[in-house]
């Protein structure tokens, strides 16, 4: 995604009633932020306010860092793409959603129907709004592809 794409995604997220949650490897509590469009290092998630309390952070002592338990709550993950000047590659970001999470008894269950619907709608909107283009098995926005061609840079298809 380009920075312009991120602004439009932020507007869509706001209209859907989702909140933007940021986490850091050094802090144990996720926090709500106003916008993710200028975030560099934080991990970003979109969720409904009622699911904030369910987000769990795991601490890994050997790495001295906190990491979100990806299967703990009903959220959509967002990882920002970034440009590697040294390699002249636009590194891929992602919007990811799993329909399943673990409950308190560590059983795999479907996430709340509302967040599943919001995630499915987000993916449909993304493909239509950004004139989604597929490169191998990855999706990109039309603007990102145009930017890469104009700047003579490669779009990465790996993380």
C-alpha cells in the first residue's frame, strides 16, 4: 500500500466503527490510537471496542519482548509495507484475518459473527476500491504497482 492508500483505509476503518489498536514489543498493554497512517514500528490491529479486553499479550523472557497472542481475540491484523532503499524493494505489508480464536478453555472457536462480517467486507472493499492487482499469490493496490513501475523498484512477494 502507498501512504495515500493507508489514509483511505483509515477512513474506511473509522466508518465501520472499528478502533485501531497498537502494540509494541516493549509494552505489555495494547493501546487505542487515532490513526495508523504514520506509524513506523508498532504492530497494528483493527477491532471493535467490545473486544479490546480480550487481547492478550505474551511475554517471551528469552527475547525480552511482548507479542500479541494472535488467537486471543477478535481482531484484524495490519502490517504496514515499507520501502527498502538499500534493496530498491517495496516490502509487502498485509491485512490478515483468521476466523478462529481460542476460548478460555483453549478450544478453537469461531470469532464473533460481527467481526467476521466486518473482515469479509473489508477484503471485498479493498479489492474493489484499490483496483486490487495480484502478483503471484499476493495482492497489491493499483497505486503501489504504479509507484513501483514509475520509480523502477521491485515489489516484494515475501516478508
